[in-house]
């Protein structure tokens, strides 16, 4: 078995792990800082909405137009008074996109472009997008997102409980805010492809969250009938048990998306790939983060407020304190000199399958002579 596979098995058995729930305040703080940065980006810079949302015109020149992209952008901006996005296609055709212009002025802009590019006016094709149509697209996108959120909350409330539904909703809003904030900060254009990518990454984020919730639901059955583990202990065990699965699925999903974003959009210059690839890349990473560091620790916070869970935690801590005191009395010299924990003290990362390590008594040879 590989080292990574061995680590995954040890995490699942509870032999090793990280105290996600115990350190939740650190990760809450990190998430709040990232979210504030994203909100500031949205407030200060705003989103660069594409032509599908703002309305405008797209002009396509003939093949093998002997004008550079930079020159075409300058010509288009002078003709329209608005920033233009120009792409050079494989056959030398230029695609000039100008958003936010009055479609009634498209003929005037077209004539000016034809003169500057030194081509015939009839050879430039113009596709117009009205602002009302763009507004309809934006409204449908928001409606789809709202319906998705409502269905997610209803499903999780039925399949699990309302606390898990609330935690999943917070995680999804966290992912949306970060992704849209990144778009505002980097200035990438928001297109219908961006919306599709955003809805796709919400599904990935929800998948990782549900996997942890399912493990948590299974392991917390009849939890109040024992006095060894608190709800937070079991929640932490559930995260560690599914940690490698979440990392592996996210890494495998990120590899092709990274190729689209950095190689296709960056190195090869296929700018249209950036519309969907950036939302997928940022959203997948944020979704994996939120399912591990936000959703499950938040569920543990909400559950620990219940009276029965408070009573359970009190019993568990009292039992651990009693065990620690008895261990200290039994081995005062060892505890004081070497700082060893008592044998029955709770380990840092705990779970139903995580048993204290045995002291391996009776390892030596049995007394008496060999025959």
C-alpha cells in the first residue's frame, strides 16, 4: 500500500488526525477574512458583466484581417466610446465585442470600424444584443440559483436535520461569495458560461459536505447512551475519516480545470475558456475547503448547544477528569518527571473507533526455564 493510501486508512480508523473542530475558530477567522476581501472586491471594482447581461454588439471582420488585436481594441474604443474586447480567431478573423452601447448606434460604429480597418462595410457582420434580453438572462440566473438553494435546504433537512441544512447553506453562500469576489478582483468577464460553472461547483461542494454529514449521522446514533465521546469528538472523527476522499476527488477535478484555465486560457490565449474555467477552479477549491473547515464544525457548534449534548459533554469531561486524577495518583513520579499523560486520558483526536493505545503489558518471555 502506498504511503498516501496508508495515511488514508489510518485517518479512517482514527489512529491519526487533525483537530478540525477544536481549531474551528482559526478557520472561521480565515473564512471571514477571505469573505471580507471578496465583498470589498465586489463593492469597489464590481463585476465585469459580459455583453449577454449588459447588451451591446459583436462585430466580426473578414478573414485574414491585417490588424493586430491591440490596434483593433483602440479603433473600437474610439468608434464607440466604450472599452472593447477583441479576439483573433484561427483564420485571422477578428471578433470585436463592445458592451453597454446603444444598439441604435451600431451602424455608425460599424461604418467607423470598416474605415479604420480598411475593409468594406458590408463585409463586417454585426450581432446585436439588447439590454432587455440581457436583463432576462440575469433574472433567470438568479432564479435558478435561488431554486437550487431552496431545494438543497429542503433535501438536507429531510435527509439529515435542519442544523446540517443550515450549515450546508452557509458553506454554499461562502463558496459563491468567494468565487464572485475573485471575478471582481481579477476583472474576468461574467458570461452565461460563468453562471453554469458557478452552479456546477455548488454541486461539487454539496457532494463533499453530504459525504461528511452521512458519516457523522451514522456515527452519532445513540451517542447519548455512552460517556466516552462528545458530539464534537465524533464530528472531528467524521471529517478525518473522509478527508482523503475529499482531497482526492477535488484534486482529480481540479487537474483538467487547471489545464483549461492556465494552459488554454493563459498560455494558448483562448480567452473564452476563462469564463467557465475560473469559476470552476476557484469554486472547487473553495467548496472542498468549506466542507471540511466550515460546514461540519458549524454543525458541531449548533449541536453542542442542545441540552442533551451539553449534558453529554459534561459527563464525558467529568469522566476524563476522574480518569486523569486516578492515573496521576497511580503514577505520580512518572507524571511529574516525564509529563506522560495518564493511560485513560483522552487522545487529541478521538472517535468511536479510536481506542487508547495499550501499554503492551506481558510482552516479555514468560517466567521459568525453557524446555
